[in-house]
C-alpha cells in the first residue's frame, strides 16, 4: 500500500502540465487510437495547459499585487486571512484523506462509469484536492478519518453528477464538445446559479435586462470587444490601487491581453482533446449500447476565458473587498484568492445564458454568502493548516480561502457530518439518490440516441 501511495504521490507531484499529457496519451491508446495520434493529442493538451497557466500567471501575478495595494490603501483590517487556493491544495494533500484521495477518486469514477451513474471520465486527478479538502475538514470535525474519506467520496459523487448535467451547456456556451467540468469549486455553484436564474425570470423588469459581449460589440463597436473591456477594468483596478500612471497603463494592457489570450490557449487545449473525445465516442457506440455520450472531465480553467466570465469577475474584485468590510458577521479579508473569482463563474455564465447582468447579481450573492461560509469554516481550516505544518501569515490568528473555504457544497457536507450519524446518513443518502437519478437520466438519453440512430 505504501508503494502504491508513493507512485500516486509522484504522479501528483508532476503537476497537471506533465501529468495531463501522460494521462491523455494512455487514455487515447486504451480507446484504440494510434500511438502517434495519442502522443500528439497528449502533448498538445500539455502545451495548452502550459499556455493557459502562463496567461493565468499573468492574471494572478498582476492582479494580486494590485488587490493587495488596494486593501492597504483603504486600510481594511479583518482577522481571518485568505491565504489562497495553493495553500488550500497543499493543506488538503498533506492530510490523511489527501494521501489516498487519488486512488480512491479513480475507484469511485470507475464504479460510477460501470454502474452508469456518470458519463464523465475525470482525467483531472490533480483537482481531486477539492474532495480531499472536504474530507480533511470532516475528519477534523468528527475525529474520524473514515468519515473524512466518506465525505470526500460524497463530494465527488455530487460533483460528477453536476458535471454530467451541465456538460451540454459547456458544449453550447463554451464551445467544448465532449467535455464536462467536474470541478470541486466551479461546479458547486451550478445549482445556485440555476435557482437564482429561475427566480430572476419571475421578477418583472429584471427579467428583461441583458448584457452580453456580442451585443456590446454590436452596440459599442471596438469598445465592446473583450480586449477593450479587459483594458478598461484593468485601468480602473490600478487606479483604485493608487498605482503610478505607468503602472495603471501596464495593468490595463495586461488585463486586456488576458481576456484575449485565455480563450486562445483553451482552444489549443481543445485541439488536443478532440481526437480523444472522438475515439471515446466511437468506442461507446461499438461496445456499449446502453450509455449516452461519454465526456472527458477537465479542470474548469479551460472555461474561464469566456468574455462574460472574466468581465464579471474583474468587476467583482473591488466589490468583494467592499462586501468583506460591510457584511455583518464576516471576518475574512479576501486577498489570496481574489484573482481566482473567474473560476466561480465558469458554469454560472452558461447557466445564465451569457447574461452578464444576471451573472453579476448571482456573483454578489455567492460572494457575500461565501465570505460568511469562509468565516464559519475558518477554525477547521486553520486546524487543518496547523496539522499540515503550514506556516501561518504574520499576525494572523486564523486562515481561510475563497477556494474552497467559501464553497457552499463543502460547507453543507461538513456541517451535516457535524450533526452526527443522522447528518452523515442524510448527506450520503442524498448523494446516492442523486447518482440513481443521474443513472435514470443517462439511460433515457441513451434510449433516445438509439431511437434517433434507428430512424436514420
């Protein structure tokens, strides 16, 4: 067992840019694609991830310092520090649950595929840390590692189902055929966005308001294009940070570049995945008659390039800091994860059909609630950090993060488990019920596909 864990730890340590090409190549061979085609697909995906990470690095590396200076400039002071997702991921993988999450997650995925309770082959094993994070907090709260592992599995089952259900929207809105996004953070907001989108439909006046980039381009010409929107927002954030004029200009141009380059890097990544997706579809048609479409599960980073997603996220950066100051009961100072707000909107944007106004409304709500969730989970987060020997920031008594400390699904699973055996049974039964419902949906979809094929 120790040897197996060492192997998985080594694979995990390679990082997604190396790990994904290897997995994609092996997956392509397993699906019957030729070695050359599989190798090229894997390497193209790797190049896409490296390009995506470089652009995201430009986003976080330039936006992060601006946010820090903005916070210092306005003298905001709150007792819980947002240490950012890299710290949260490291803490998660350092936990007992994190040590075994990759083999456990792979087993769960295989079982769900065999039982027709998911359509997704989740190759994004790096992001299993989101499930480990939930499990680590439950293990601390209940003083039980087995309950922590169960919580991680429950989290994964729920996210896999949400990933399946939202995959058609990903295909339509983000132009990613054969892809689903079973991401522990981004996908958790899908049901919330769906509920609020439906509520807005029933509010006269609000239900008529729409903003999307295509309409903006038609109305405002060049000033409605992503490059100009990103530049303007970058200039505004730089001004709020009190930057010197030349630094304001640099931040503006950088944010404009980010809005242009991220979709191009995501397109390159998709170029590598399409042959694998086609091979998976052909294999399913030949060997499995009772299954709907099979999706490849990826990191939601491939979807943050949508113009509405990035535009709304940049608008919400200063709003998030303002909310933190005025929100009663909040003690979290947003900082480390402010640059990751786009991840929150990857599935919100398709659900609101690219309506930036609705995405902004949903964003304000989920950020406000998220800050309160992060405050509530901060003691458990801090204990997990201490257990992982995380170096606490100077002067901080507690730490948290937006990713995944403000995650509503994580909060629900943790707090239900905190109620004792009844809560554990309720959340586990809920996840299994969701999986059974998904199986019925998949079988119905497969039957419709067979009927359409027979007619043709």
